[in-house]
C-alpha cells in the first residue's frame, strides 16, 4: 500500500496539494481588504514556513474549510503547491461550525506588552493594525501663549471630535470601546 493510500485511510492527515487541486469554499463568510491581502501575499513570500506551521484545512473533497485567504494569497505569491491538513470525518454542520470558529478571535491583545515589548513597524509589516503617529497630520490650533482659561471645554471636545473623525477616515477598521458598558467591537468605515 502506498503512503498516500495509507493517508487516505486516516481520518486526519497532513500533505501538500497542488494549487489547482484545491477548491475555494464558495460559502466562505470572510472577506479581506486589498491592502491586508497584499500584506498577506508579501508575508507568504517572506515567511513561507508559516504555511507549514499553519496549513490550509480542507475536507475530503479538497474544499477549503480554513485558510481561504492564505490560499488566495499563496496563488498570488506564485506558489504551485501548499501544505494542507485533510479532515475527512466532519458532517456538513460540523464543517460550518469549524469555518466560523476558525475565524473567531476569542483573545485580546495586551496593548501594554505590545506597546512596550514589540516594534510597531514590524507589527505593521506583519499585518497588525497599529497606530503610526507619522501618518496623522494634526496641528493643534492652540498657540503657546494660549491659557487654559481661554479655551472652553466645548472647544476642546470639538477639536477632539474632529481629530477622531480624521483618524477614523484614515484607518477604515477601528476598534471601539463603548463608554457605557465597556464592550469592545470593531467598526469598518467605508
């Protein structure tokens, strides 16, 4: 019995497949913006071992269950084959559950560690949305001789709102914290 046939008898196995043997999942509920897609393509070109560590997950028919964006980026990067993990035992309901759960992000970043122990330029290159102070063109309207008493609370709030709107326009995806309940969520600006 060949090694491939032994693998096919197993319920879960790793192997490499040619790009043209893999089928995109037409029901994939995830999207990726062009800028992030380009970063993903670049990431795969610069660090292809990532695909070995985190292979694309396919079902018994080579339909992607996890890794649709990595698959598309691999094609764009010019790869002819990619590592896959084949899962043969899932029901249709379990496949749907896997697709959703594979894309959820349960954890949160510890921004104190990120801010103090990591290089924000590298984080940005790796695809993480990080604040880049050089991207913001903000010049306060307060002159050095301005006294705090000369500025009203309302003027400060209006300037802060203008700055916030400009930052939102530049970033497109923004994490927001509700001031009432503290719930964190992400909004997309179109």
